[in-house]
């Protein structure tokens, strides 16, 4: 597969001053990257000042005046991308931009519309962390698969790559981490070609700044029901 600059990377940021500049450098080092859209979601720890120091024509920075959530930041970012493909990249260092080529492969060569990067089907290195987080992720993936009739192994993964026209045609309603089950349900409902590839994962602890918690898990269950075919029909009937 010939390398080309065909990827827009959308990076939602909230209080990531310790990692964001390192992350941006790694993203820009990828030969696939044409542009980076960083959306600061109301940071108060110096992240905004760090983003202002970036001097690269491929980088665009958008600012939210108050914290709205990951889904809201992605909604802003996806509306601005211009490349053939778009991918979500968290601002921490849990996911490796060196693996973009693996994620783009099915979009370039196999007719995929969406590609999920799975942390659970890969032989690549994984940092060993929280047992119950792993159980929760697998449970949410199971519930999502039951609602969508997909056979994903990692619905909650950050790494989701899309054809630009696909993601820009979908209205993102969730403001926080409910984006993950929402977008999964919506791409499934459209009958799009969804692929999954294995990725590495260097998870961080709460001491490192991990933000997702049990309340987000409860919201994810609600979103799975809300955006399922049955939930969608009920909302339309209201």
C-alpha cells in the first residue's frame, strides 16, 4: 500500500498539557497525516497555551469556551476535516499514531467505510491495568453487538476511522463518552462496511489523568438502548 497524505486526525483535548505536544509530534510524524484538528474543550491547566505554541500549517486549533465533553469536541472537529479519511485520536498517549497505516488499510484497499481499532484481538503490547474496566468494556461491546447485530470486539475503542463523507453525514448527538455507542449504532443502521483491526494499547491510570468512570458506563448502556433500532423508532414516534 503506497503511503500518501490522506488522513485528517481529530484530537479532542481537555486538560492534557502533560502529553498533548508529544502526541501532536507523533501524529505529524505519520506519513499518512494531511491535517490535524485539535479541539480544546475548555482546558484550564495550560493546554491552550501549549496548543498556541504549535507552528505547523497542517495543524488547526479550535477552542470551546467551556467544557462540553468528548462528543461535542468531535462534533466540532469532524465538521472541519477535508481529507479522504478521518480518525479519532485521544490527546493522551494510550494509542499509537504509528499504527494509522493499519487502520487506513481497509479503507484504501478493501472498500471499508469505517474501521475500528480493537485492543482485544491484537498480539501487540498492552499495558496491564484495571480488570473491571476490561470487564466493563467487554460487557458494553456485547450489549452494543446485541443491539446492532455486529460482531465487534471493542466498541469503546478510541481508534475509529471513517471515510470523510460518512462521518460528516452523521449527526453526533452525544456530548460526552456516549459518542462511542452512538456512532457504532448509527454506522450499523446504515449498513456500512465496517472492519476491525488489532492495535496496541498503553492505558493510563487515574493518577495519570484517566477521566472515564462508572457513570460514563451507565450512560453508555443508556445510549446503546437509545440509538438501537427499537430506541430510534420510539424516539421518532414521540
